């Protein structure tokens, strides 16, 4: 599974193998139940127990500003920061030629319908700074160019608390390109 290293995966596998059969049945039942009841929101694709997620339902959110992210966990991270008060559009992945995922796998129909109706004024592309996130951001920028909407990319560069001497050259380059007045 993504984000699980070899050692963690081994520990989990051995834990399940050493557990009772009841535990294994209960775990598999809970996984199947989660897959059954948690679905993408019909507006933004964020995972939800209902047809429309809590963010899209929230009347205090600015629905004219949409932040595009690759994964539902990105929404959680941005929400924890407490800085964004718009709504989201979750791609449920990104462009990754090595994994056989090209632009045709990104479903933008619902977002483009809202853009065509003039419901959205601003889009913030908040994809990762890795090659998949960058490729996805470039694709999104070109795809959104045909709409009357302001398009922004989140700033990329040095993480807080990071020393310059321990930062790779690509990150330093982005930090300089994304600089702002002080």
C-alpha cells in the first residue's frame, strides 16, 4: 500500500497472520463495509458517507473558489491548516505515465460544467511538487485556460524549519521562482 514501508507492511501482515480467524473476518468485513458506504461526493469527489460531502454542504464556504487536489487526504491536510475557506475538487489521482495514468484518466466533467456555467471565479491548483503533481498541474493549467477563471498554483519551495544547506537544488530553484515580496 502507498505510504507503507516494507517493515511496516511486514509487521501488519504478521499481526494479521498471528491473529484469530475472527479478527481477520472482522477486519475484512469492516474493509468491505467501508468500501460500500464511503463514496465520492457527487460535486467534488471527496470521500463522503453521503451523496454530498460536508465541505460542499457547508453554506459558509466560498463556492466560487475551488482548490484542486489529487487525493482526499490532501483535503484533510489543507483543512487542518485552517487557511482555505473555499471548496475542493478531488482528482482521485494524477498524471503518472509510469503507472499508466494519463490526462484521459482525470475526470474533470463536473468541474468543467461548473466552470462553463460561470459558478467558479478562481481555481487553486494544489497538486504535489513531485513529477506526478507537476505534470498534473501543467495539464490542469492548459485545460482551464479556455475558461474565464483566475488560475493559481500553490507556492512551492522550502518547507518551514528547513536549512538551506540541507535542501536539494530543485527545491531551491522552486523557492526562488515562487518568491514573493516581503
